[in-house]
């Protein structure tokens, strides 16, 4: 969301009669194409969603969340200037989830590095989220969580019959 507000001269947003979000210059403001559907799908599967933004435009960020109709999809919001580790720490407190139970997607590498250091599975999304990147994060998360069972064949006693 941070990139959606950066560079806008006036932070006034409004919902047009056509359902699109406009800024003060009547320019259409759009979310990444698959972001709303991704959140809807995750919510329908019972996942909880958090948003962390270091923007100083707190009211405007909340306006965009409301205008994109994401309020019903987002369970935890941490929108204020500061480090992502602080945002995620507060989401941890609110949600009851451990850091290693979260997947974090962000468009800034510094945030990915910071959160990987505290054991949050983190995925860089320089061009926004889509279902392919969502799956990449899920795969990375599962790989970290599920360690393959190591079997020591030298000490395992099993009898195997060869087929003739």
C-alpha cells in the first residue's frame, strides 16, 4: 500500500459512482489487480490478514482501505511510521500468533531482511502480490515448517523382499 500513496500530491480520495477510487485530481487509484481476490480467498479459507505500513499518511491509508472495501478482510492494522518489526510485533500481540506462524509480503527488501532476522517467513514483492507470489510464500513457509523425516537406513530394521 505504501507505493500507492507515495508521490500523490494531495491525499484526498473518493469513491466514484462507478465504484472506482479517485484522488483529488480525478485520477483512478487502483490496488494491485489480484490483491482483493487474494484477501477474499484467504478469508474464505479462515486465514487472518494483517496490514503493516510505515506511512505517515495514516488517515489516508485507512481511507484507501475503506474505499477499496478491505475493512471486512483485514483483521489487524498497524499503520504508522516505524520499523516493520514493530508493526509485526504488535500484530503478534493482537493475534496471538507466533512470528514463525506468519507469512509477510513486502515491496521493500529492507523490511524482508528485518523480518527474516526475527523468524518471519518473508517474501519480496517488488511489483505487487498475485496468486503465483502468494503460492511462493506458502511454499517457502511450509518448507521452513516441515522438515523431511531423516531415516538412517543403517540402523533401521526392516525386512524387504526382492521380487523375483
